[in-house]
C-alpha cells in the first residue's frame, strides 16, 4: 500500500482564488445609456412619453408621423405652450423638469411627467431635434441633441438653438432610434408590429382625452390611420376608434368613495363602511365604460387610467375578468375602459421606470367596489338578452320586437304559410316582455296572422356574393384618379371607406347655383322619392333599353334607369359644384382630336353646308377660351397645348364610358349657352350627366360574325346574332355595366336622388301589385 501511494503522482494544487476586483465609477455616458434602455423599450414607449409631455403642455391637437415603425422617424407635433429658449440648453439633460422642485411635490403631482428623464433617454439612443415656439416669441427655435446635450445640426456650425419658422407649440423629431444599441434594435419585431403598438398607444390616449384631436399616420400616406376630432366625448371616441358594433353594447357606471355615489355597489362583507376605510383625504371616483353580455371578443381589452395616467394592474384585470366569468361564455372576453381618480396623496407614482404601474391606498376596497358596480349593472341588463337568429336561407336576421309595439310586430318573412310560427320574446324579471307592463305575460307567446297577399317577399338585409367582387370595364383596369377624397385607381376594388363616403354639398355663394339647387328641391315628388329611397333592386330587364325592375313593398315597378341616372348625375353635379374630385386621363388625349372624331360622325354637318374643320376649330376655341373657368368650377383640366388632362368625378366607384368622351366634348360647343351664367351651368351639368349615363355597348366590328350584315332586315335577329358573336372584351364590358348599375348606381339613387314629378310621365311604371294579383287569381 505504501508503494502504491508512492507511485501515485502528486495532483496539482487548486488555483489561488483571485482577489476582489476594484470598484470603478462608470462614465456618465454609460450610466445614461443604461438608464435609457430601462425607459425607452421600443418606439411605442418613446411615443408614450412624448404624448404625455404634449398633454402636460395643454395641447388640443397632437399630430404624429411615423416611418418604418418609428425606428427611422417618429415625429410628434402639438400646439401647446411651447418651451422657452432659455430652457433649451438643459432640455435633454437628466433630471431636468418643470413639474416639481422638492420631493414633497410628488404627493401633489397632477401631471404625467415628473422625473425629467424622457427626452434625455431618447437623446442617448437616437438623433433628437426640437422645434418650439411660445406665444411670446416672435419666431420658433430649433435645437439638436445628442447624448443629453446640444449638438450642431451641421458640421462646422455652433450648437446653439437657431431661429426658424414655426407655429405655436413644439415639434419633436426622433430619428434613427436605437442606432447605437444594435442588440436592442435586432430584438425588435418588424416595422408593422411596432407601428401597430404605436397605434394602440395613440388610440388609448385619444379615448381618454376626447377633448384633444389626435392624428397618426405613416410618412407619405395620404390619409391617417387614427384621426379623432377635438371637443368630443369618451363614448364618441370609442365609437369612432373601435366601431359601432362595440359602442352600441356599452354600459356605463360611475363609482365613488361617497356613500351616495352614483352607481356605488354595496360592500359584500357587511362590516366595512366608508368612514372606517376611507378618510376624507383619500376620496376617489371611477368612471367605467364596459360591454354587456351581448359583446364577446377573443381577447380582453382593458384601458386603465389612474389619475389620467395609462397604467397596467394585474390585480384590477383579474378582478374584472372574474366579474365576467359568470356572464360570458368560456373563451369570450369584454372591453372595459376604466378611469380612476384618486387623491394624489394616496398614490405612489414612482414605482416603475416607465411609470406603467402605480400603487395606491385601499386598493382592495376600491377594486371590490368597482367590480361590484359592474356586476350589478351586468345582472340588471342581462334580464333581457338579445340574440340574432337566421330566419331566411339567404341569411336574413329576424327583427327584435320593440317595447313600443305593445306585442305587435311587423316581420319580413319568406315562407308560403298564412300564419307565422309563434316565437318567444325576451322576458324581464317581472314577467313582462322588454319591461313593459302592457305586454302579455311570460307564459303567452306572440301570434299574429299575416295573409299571403300582404307579405313583402324580400329582405332588405340580404347581400349577394357578387356585390363583393366588382367587375370592371376592360378599358378602366389601368389609369389613375385623384382628388381630395383620396380615391384609388379605376379598376381597383372599391374599399368600404370609399363606398360609404358621403358626398357632401359644397358651399357655394353664386346666386345661379343656389337657384338651380332650390329648383331641384321644389320639383321633388315625395311618393316617388320614397319608392326610390326604400326600393329593393330586382334586376336589369333590358340593358339596351335601360329598363330595370325594383320592388317597393308589395309593388313592382319598371324603371328607365337611364333617365333616373341622368337626373341623379345632374343633381350630383349641382351638389359638388366647385368641389369635384378628378379623373386623371393618362396619357392625356388631344382636345382637337377628340372633337374631330365626334364631328366626323355627325352626318348633318355637311347637309347643312358646314365645314367639319371649321366646326371643330370653333368648338376647340370655345373650350380653350374658357378652360380656366372649367377647371375652377368643374375640375375639368385642359392644358395650354390643348390636352384633356382631368374630368370631374361625380360618384365614387363609378367611371363613365370614355367612348362617349368625344361626343360629350363636341356637344359642349353648340348645346351650352356660354353667355348666361345660370343657363351655362345648367346646360353643362346636363351634358355632363348624359356623359355619365350608362348605355349599352355595341360589339366591336372585328368581333362580329361574317354574316352579321346580312341580318339587317330583321333587327331582332341582328341583335341576337350580335350578342352571340360578341367577343370577350364586349362581354366583360357588358358585365361591368350591369354590375355598376346594380351595386353602384341604384344605391346612389336611394341615397342622393331627389326625383322630380316629370319622371312619372314615362320613366316609372307600376307593373304589378301583390293584392291585385291575388284578386285576379281568386276570379280564376
């Protein structure tokens, strides 16, 4: 054993433990960059700090511009009080603020910011530029910052603030965010994800501050993604930003520490009183907007503001989720907006670097009372639930009987029986439907006998699949249009925003235009207007004769949609006089060439001994002399070298047949009285309306069959032969015209047309009435 021990080699000794490392004082730049990483996590957190600064400055308008999700550019412009020029040198230094001076000021804090770290942190991770102007200044001042101090805007210049042009308020531009922290930059998601986070922050602050106008858009975008007006309300802001579907299901309660507070829920413990738990200096109040049991979302949306500060609280969120557990189905979540006002002496706001969390006294009691108030409101509302159920194969939704109907209702049905099936109606806790004492008891069921000849056999709520897929004319699949309305190119599917956009009446002080508008109102036929406004489109009967069928009630009408369209476009022209959107022609055709084409087709010119060249020159001269007036009043642009660049757009998602453009331009010469203002406007708008009227398109000459000419003796055979032998371009063009008539023209008539009595002479004919048809069948 001793020999074995002697043969074993000696093991090396363990390394000597190192001595303590020296403690060093970090450089100021390193300290500030570390602190910036705690406060500025992503572009949305930087924007939150900037929005709060703008609100502290008393702004009523905040405009935000973003590029690449805020990483390349994040700019916020407000109309607040501005920053004094003397304060600009220390603006981006850490712990410089105008909100407090002593530590005790935290207990009376009513502003968003107080530490003075936001702009300093941003300047350490981006290129920061500030342009500001107070009301007392004669000009604005521009300053650039880097690492918390002033820096020259250009090499060789001084770092002092420079005078520049600007409005009252402050514009802060953050460029190249996280350019010097590549690890943070690579950890961020794509620009779309960051932009969505920015929109979420702007939306929340816009709802909580309805008196402030918020606008947020991408650089180069013609329209903002978030836009709210000033002088609004919280409910209106929620409706604008989250939609009518959510807003119509909202309930509201107000809770306060006062024993008689509106919406106060009683304490569930029974032994806790207001006097025992809340002193006079710990008063609080809460306003809650929340959805009822009819609204269900996949993810809960909680907008929590404590003393106007956007914060997060897991305890409040769990308590509110528990309230809805017994109301909503599993997997469904509500929308809740909670604004809690607490005495500043009871709130500790300095508990998180980004101030997204706060602590306050009596947290459990306050949360419990708010949850009880919400639960009480939900229980009271849930006594009568509203469910939509399908009654038609086409997807129609049954109407809900109103409380004022006293047990009687009118429903649109599609079955053939003479009597409806009895359906149960909502009951409240007193046994009366809808809470009305005059309605039948809960044990009774609603019955009403509806005879077949009084049934309206259609549903105004139906929507067909082809309405979602626009069919465009082959010649309209390229090109562009512009205008204040931000229209897309003809041939692109109409967006819901464009389709639902209202055509507002322009403001015009010309006496002639006012008289023409008044004449339209005086000539209105009220019964015909009701038919057009509440019609149901049946179909185009004969597109060559411009005949269509519509239904109103139990009656069927045959309309000349060409005549109605001419009146519609005339009235739309009057409605938008001087404020038209434009259709841009690219390439712009020569005015003389178009008029010459139309003049060559007129056979009566040579019979009257006129020269076609002289007629063309005369019409061209008339239009060229008045091209400035045409541009100003009608947005009809003619260049100095005689090219037609733009045409007035009368109706969104509707492009006229440009094959009629030569005839339209030619008729402007002889048909318009250019010497009298009122007659000139009236005749021009009439000709413009005729240009817009949809008309059947004849097949191209090369697409007709070889024996088409031989069928001339029989017009009916010729029409049928042309339809059969029409090429694909003509077929697509006809489909486009029919689609526009159905899905664009008739909805526009229902919305804007003021039909005159003259249309009843020959353009609107009643062809059937259901009660009369039943009388005929009874005689048979």
